[in-house]
């Protein structure tokens, strides 16, 4: 038994706010991520209900509604419907800002899939719309809700790793050419907003910013190395200087066949924590036992490879791990929606708010600018 417990539990503590009526959601954009969000919302009966869906492709909306027991509505109908409290946007990334602002102006609370938008200016416009509306806005960044991410956040709050001095972030993923060809918007500046960093790497970039704090300077190179007919990068390398003085390296890609687990290493003066494939891979604190769990969740393997390789799960469960529930794809979305509903009820900012969304998009654009100019970029 290790000298300290690494207990991971879903982040769903109950509170007085559980007594209120469920927040009534409509989902917009019935594509790839929509079933995950639907399942997540349908798993929160006391907190949320999903009643309507909408898509510019009317047939897709009809089929989705029939499959999931929802009503179809047009965008104006959703905005005008007083029985809808909140809208969750699963549209292409460059369509997030305008739709979200319209929904906020119509008095709806809004959840936006990552990234918040594709430019910093669009993020700022959405922040301004949210401020004027008095409604709540969250950006999906579900990996903050993975149990082991929460464990690491708590360890940092307890100063268990001492002063953070370095971070090592690797996202060596793979996406096929067919993936990029599967939607007109994929791989475009206008609607995807970037490539392996803006679409895929942003999950880990947000996690990194949440755990280490803001970055103050970047120096980067990017390339389009192994795909055709895309405008954006499939390879990126950056060095980072954090506001707290820590140094970092960031490697992201969708060109590393067949795709490998994401890894986020945090190194402090008193110890190290390494997240790999959504799980705590290593925790080592001076004077205590080292915990190692070589694995990564089956879902993480699937995400890393874009589904091109069968998941191989080598988890060697320790005593603490054996007791924890299996964490499945979609659970983290569910936990983020639960936290969002509580934020609405308690009239507070959700954990991943518009400022967090803007910070991740801002850092990625600083990386793009450094790569374009060949010079370091300072972030304000
Ligand atoms: N959190 C995650 O793990 C995760 C995973 C995948 C995608 N995403 C994000 O979700 C968003 C959607 O990605 P996807 O892969 O599901 O895309 P997709 O292309 O599969 O689906 C997008 C859907 O939006 C519809 N649409 C487009 N414009 C619309 C509009 N103005 N109004 C209504 N519907 C509209 C399209 O017809 C399509 O059905 C992206 O921002 C992406 O980054 C997040």
C-alpha cells in the first residue's frame, strides 16, 4: 500500500442546489460530438434535461432527434422558446461565437464545445456578449474533470510538489487524410481555426494552463508535414515560459502514426506528477513512495489514434486503482455539465469559463505568430 492514497472519484458532490428543477437544454449541431453530449445530459436526470436539437442539415436533425427522443427546432424557434434555459453548441468551431452571442442575448445560458472560437477577437466579442447578458457561459474542456486531473489539481493546491519548475507536454496523435476530408470545415483557418493545436491539442493546453497557470512567452515552429488539402498545421513544437517562472516544452501533432497517448508531466521542487492518457501515470514526492500506474484509459488510446488502431490497455491496477469506478468516454462531459448546472444555480462562474477558453485560444495564436515570424512572442 503506498504511503499516501491516490483516490480518484467522479467530481459530483451533492449540494443544496440539487433541489432545483433540471436545467432544460437544447443541442445545436448534430454531428460527431453530439451523441456524447446527449448521453452526458441524459445521465443527469436531477440536474439537466435535453429536450430539443437543431442542425442546418434538416435531415440530420430529424434522424438525430428520432434516435435520441428529442424534438427538432429551428434556431429562431430555440431562441424564442421560454421552455429552453440553456443551449449547448456542437457546431464547427468558427461558428461558435456568433451563435453563442445570439443565444446569450436571447436569455439562454450557453455551453460551447472547445475551442471557444477560432480567434482571440471572436473570443473577446463573445465575452462581451456574455457580460452584457448576465447569463452563464462554459467552454467544454472535459479533461479537467477526469478524476486523475482533479487529483493532480488537489495535490498542487496542497503544494505537494513544491514550486513548479517545468512542464513537458506531448500530444503525438494521428488523424488520417480521410478524417480531414470528412467535413468541409476541417483543416480550414476560417472554421477549424488551426490544426493539431487548435482542434486536438487544446484539451491538453487547457489542462496545462489550469495546472500551471498562464504562459508569458512562447517560441515555436509549426509545419504541415503529412496531410494534403489542409490549410493548418499537423505538427507543432514550442518552448514556453510560464508566468510563475517554470519552463515548458509542448509537442503536438496529428501526423504521428498510429497515434500515441497524450502526456503531461509536471515537475516541482518537491516532486513530479505525470498524467498519461487521462490517467495519473506517475506520482513521486520526496520522502514518500512513488506511485506508478502504467496504462492510460482505453478511450485515451482511441482518441490518440483517431480510431485507426484497436485500443490496447495495459493498466496494472494497484490497490487504490482497483477500488475506483471505470471511467468511460462521456463521463467527463457529464461531470462538466453537472458543474455547469451547479454554477448556474449557485450564480457563480463555471470552472471552465469564457476567460479560460480565451486563454487557450490566445496561447495557440501566440504559438502560430511565433512560428510565422520566427521570433518569441510575449503574451499580455
Ligand atoms: N470535447 C471533445 O472531445 C470534442 C470532440 C469532437 C469535437 N469537438 C468540437 O465539437 C465541435 C463540432 O465538432 P464535430 O466533430 O462534432 O463536427 P461535425 O462536423 O461532425 O458536426 C457539426 C454539425 O454542426 C452542424 N452545423 C454547422 N453549422 C451549423 C449552424 N450554423 N447551425 C446548426 N448546425 C450547424 C453541421 O451540419 C454538423 O451536423 C467542434 O468545435 C469540435 O472542436 C469536441
